[in-house]
């Protein structure tokens, strides 16, 4: 849908007259590349990695406990009365279920933390892109990391460094 709109705008400008078409200015940026190079993003990644490591360590402890429980059960299984065997099997199943729930909750927590950390960075990046577009008199700035742009010439202004400079202010 975006591509169709861009095409319609380009066709309209092409038939609008040479002097008008010569005033058109377009820019491009690789948002993913700029984002990954931002110090704030690198710091957010460190924080997120620290949180993930804590959760992963706890998950490993729980996994080890479950494995020990299972190993102990398997070595004693044949000598246990039916009631105790059934109780131990239920304990193992319950522990396994808690482990899976913890794993899911940990992943949700990481995703939530990532959103909290990245939202202000992405907003600041968008603001910088908007300001560069206005200052440079650009009609559009295309994100070339999204693979939507079908062509970009040398006349298209790479706004990456301008946006980085704006973000550093």
C-alpha cells in the first residue's frame, strides 16, 4: 500500500512540470543500522542482557533441580511403593510445569523490559529524523532497512549522519 502511494506521488510530480520536479528532495536512512550504533541502544542492550542473564541463571538452577529429582526418582523407581512412586511422579510433573511457566514468564518479562528501554530511544530517533527532514526540505525520507524502496539514486540524501548528529545534541 505504501509503495502504491509513493508511486502515485512520484508520477504526479513527474507530470507536474520540470521546474517543480527539480525542487523535489528525497532522503534515505538505514534505521536499523543507525539504531544499533546509538550509545543509548548499546546501553539498553547491556541492561537487557544483564536481566536476561539473571533470569537464565534462575532457569538453569530450576532445570538442575528437576534433573536431580528425575534422576533420583529413576534410580529408586523400582523399589518404591506405588503410592510414593505416584507422588514423586506428580512432584516431577508439577516442577516441570512450574519450570515451563517460569520460562514463559521470563520471556514475557524480557520482552516488556525491551519495550520499556527501546521506546524512548525509538521516539528520539523518530524526532531526529523528522527534524532532519524539515531542515533539509525533504519530501520523504525512506527507510532502506525495511526493503520497501525499489530504487535509490546518488541524488537521494543519506540522512544517517545528520540524524546521528541531531541525536547527539
